[in-house]
C-alpha cells in the first residue's frame, strides 16, 4: 500500500485540478457571466493539472486520474494495491471538489452547466464518445510517458507543462464533442453530487482503454530499455 503522504498528495492534487476545472465551467455560465469560453475552461484544467503535478508529483507520482493509475498498472509501473488506493482517493477528491463548487456557485450556474459533468454534444452517439475520449486520453497518457517517464531528450522537456498543455489541447479539440473528460474521476465527482449517471460508463471505458493502450505502446514500442530492463525513471509510486 502507498504511504499516507502519497494518498494525501493524490487527494489534494485531484481536488485542486477538478476545483479549477469545474469552477471555470460554472463561471462561464450565463448565471455568473465570465464569458471566458472554451479557451478559459481549457486553460483552467491545463494549469490546474500543471500546478498539481509540479507541486505534488514528486510525492505520489502525480496521477490525479484513475485512467492514468490503471494505465501505469498495466505496464507494471504501479502495483495493483497502489493503483486501487489511488483510484479510491481520486474519486473521493472528485466528489469533494464537485460539492465545494456546488456550494460556492449560484444554483442557477450549477443547473445551467449540470455542475460541469462532461457530456457529449447533441450530435454525438456512443461510438463518438468512446472514440474521442479514447484518442484524447491516449494523447494524455503519451504525454505523461514522454515528460515524466521517458529518460531520453531531458534537455528539451518542460516537465509538468507537457501534461497540462496536452489537457488544454484535448479540451480545445474534443471539448465541444464530448466534454473532453479524459478522466473517470473528473466525470464521477459531478455525476455523484448531481445524481446524474447518463453516459457515465462510457467516460470510464474510453479513458481507461486509451490510457492502457498508450502506456503499452510507449512502454514496449517507444521507451528505450536499459541493460535489458526498463528505464529507471518513472512518475509512479511502487
């Protein structure tokens, strides 16, 4: 099992990430009127994750996402017990962040945005959600491997910004289509508080599949092995 410090870091980082993202969505409603649009929402999620990874990634590995924990578990970089504990903490933090946002913002804003639950556009069906969320999370997991695990090219890396910028890019690209969750906990928190579970299983299936696929591709096809084994760097807690 992971140390309590790692679990606390996952809770605080996940809360920070989601509070920033959900808050930006609620602030963008007509009831509040920041009118930042999709760009503001993308920046809030991206910067929130960047800050969380920079401040707490050294303690827990900076997962803040069940799909990431499961993806790293699929390649043996995280033990199942650690991944399971992380997922539980991430979901608790997601509920706490959603509840805090619901308390802070006007009821009209919460109702208008349905507390920021990632949902598909009117034209999108099940297959669209699965494909888009898979692709977006594949990009995110690739960014995590490339910035936090891959030891080559260290001189050109910008660390946590690579992960945060990928989230921003994904929201700008897929936000209008599916809400660009890429994170089961991000979907779970508002859904739990609102009691709204329509579409919810798809926002687990696609991100987890995308993260596992990217982890396996990077681990076995891209990552350079050292002395017949794996690279010594890893953004994970064993």
